[in-house]
């Protein structure tokens, strides 16, 4: 743990969204460093943690057409997702699942995932 401003002991100051986006885009642009690690699984999405420190983790994930992830909690974390290859279709349930918002995230685009506290 690192001291908070004012001397209180607590968690390290979170990375800014801007800093996370820069880091994610830099990693995505270095295809030669991670491309050989990608696994395309015909039955489910695939993921592996590339790097982790006290203030951030870097994950590599792959989805094939028709695959997805169910609604899940990131435990109060904020993140940035960069589509390195292909296009991602994100479906977000609204109004208790009564409606669905669809977003298409093209190759090269970054999408912030906001911090949520339960």
C-alpha cells in the first residue's frame, strides 16, 4: 500500500483513463510481442494475463464471431479495451434487460470501461 495525499495509508492512486489508454494502445501496437500468444478457441472466448503490477494488469483476450462474455463485475476497477484486430460488437443490457444497446468497436479503437463501486 502507498500513502494517500495527507498521509493516510491506503491503496495506490489509480491510473488515469488517459494513461491507461496510452498504455493499452502502445501494447496493442506491438503485435510482434504478443501475437504468437493468441489462441482462437472455437467454443469460448480466451484470455491470458500478460503483465501485472500493484496498480494495473494487462490482459490479452480473443473472441470469435458469436462468442461473448456474460455480465460480470470488475470489482471497482477501471479499464481500457483496445481492439487490436477485427471488430468487437458489445451488447449492453439496459432497463433491466428490456432493451439492449449495441456498440461496434472497430480495429484500433480504444473503449474505456468506467470504474463502478457497488
